[in-house]
C-alpha cells in the first residue's frame, strides 16, 4: 500500500482531514528546504507538496512566481529537488511527498529516467500542472511502472467527461482547484465548492484535496468540512518570503500548527 493511501486511510479512521502544505524547493535557499520539510511535518502536515521551480509557472500567482524566481536564482534544478527528497527520506520514511510542477523540466531528462529516480529517492506522487489527462498517457505509463501516483487538477469549470477521464488515470488523491484563477487569488466561494464536490464524487473514489485561495485557519477549517484534505500554498510561501533564514522554520511551523488545530477542532 502506498504512503499516500496509508495516510488518508489512517486519517479517515481518526475522522481527521489531511493538511497538505506546499513549498517551493530552493526557497528561501537550497540548504533550508529539507529543514522546512521536517518542520512542516513536526507542525502537523500529513502530505508535503514540493514545488519544482520553473521559469514560466502559468498556474501560479505572484507569490509563488517570486518563490520560483528565488529558487532558480539559487541554482535549483529538478535533479536538485530529487536530491532533497532523498535527503528528507534519511529521517522520514512515512510522510508522502508529492512533486508539483510543469512538464518542461521533466521532458528535458525524460519521463522514464525521472520516474525511476522518483522511486529511488522516495517520491510518492507527481502533479504536472500543464499535462491534461489527454496528453498524460506516456507519463502515466512511466509513473505507474514505478508505483508513483499521477495526481491531476480539476477545476470549477471541469465537465463530467473530463472528470471521468481523470478518475480513470488518477492515483493517490485528486486536487480540486477551488476557484477560477491562479494560486493565491482571493474570493473563495464555499457554496460553489459545496455544489461541485458531489459532481466529482459521482466519478472519483480517491480522496479529494481542495486548494487555491485558502489563506487562514478559519477558511481551512470551513473547506475541510467539504473534502478529504486542504492544500495551502501561497500563504505558506508568503510566510517564507517574509522571514529570515534564522526564523523561517519557526514562523512557518507556527502557521501550520494554527492550520492543524483548526482542522482538528
């Protein structure tokens, strides 16, 4: 059984929801990423989404765009990200790690090489933002060969045919983008999420995580009542941006603990 499934099964037994924080690898520096990953787990994270920095992150708002720029300036690469997961696994063999990014860096080293390396270092899932299910068959085959979960995004505008397609290909969990727009955008409409999720659950048996626009504990708690997990990215990346290397782990840990307490209330 995969780490992702084990984690969601355990949470379901405990009647708790998954907290899934996102950080960009290499931000604020290469040396701080692995300590941040451990800090997130210590603060109550269940699954880690580790962003692979890319020069044209089309789904990301200004906060995560700046994080990508900082990481690339720090010399971050896809191979470097994989090395960070390998380092993280020396101390943590249970927390699922999902790589989130774009197709170009993976294409440049080849899906087979990438998937094999993911398996070697302990990556559990891969979410490629710009790979829709229609174009994911080669990637899916390579990831499946090495038991890496392909994770897909669904949006408020997704129709039944696309949801069915994703249901056939997805493993691990499905990431529902709660609003039209980029990461960090505002105007989260809880009633719209509540209306959409039954349509998703008609087809999808996997856990559903909801992200985009979740910026505080109260919103995280409200969203968690509607789904299986809450993804928080821009707010955490903003905390990293506003911290020094000396206090970044403590500051991010405090924020994630607040989210964890809210989800468990």
